[in-house]
C-alpha cells in the first residue's frame, strides 16, 4: 500500500516532466528545494536555517512566506518559470500552502 508521500511523488513525476519544487517541514524549520529528476540533482534550495532568515524574529507563517518568495526569485533567476509542486507527505494547508502561494505571487507557475 502506498502512503501519501509516495502517491503524491509518483503522480508529480508521472504527469509532468517539469523540475520538482519539494517542501519539507521539520518541527523547527522549513526547507524548500528545486530538484531535477532527470539528473537527480538539487538546482536551488532555500530554508529557514539560512542566516538571512535566522537573524529575523519572525513567526512561522511569516517565515514560510519569505522562503516562498526567496525560492521563487532564485528559480526565476535561473531562467525556470514552470515547476511541479511536490507537497510530499503534507496536506496543501497551512505553512505548505503559504509557501506555494507566495512563490506564485513572485511569478512561479505550477
């Protein structure tokens, strides 16, 4: 039996040949990275561990919004504007939704 993470990832890879924007949430931090599945490499990454985010005293929601905007800017600067959003084992809700929507606001398409 497939769990949610496997199901979401399988569908994301099967339906689209776009680069995959994946989200990971730990208890303390948020991580977002753009993965090229053909080469298996991470192209761009952004997380709440980075010094630029760590120094600011922000709520987790504000942090999620900043990370979404940051990753979108980094991806667009690489010349990529279409990605597939991989929410992993998380519902499209809360912090995951905030990251996705703030990336869309910056001009990323998914």
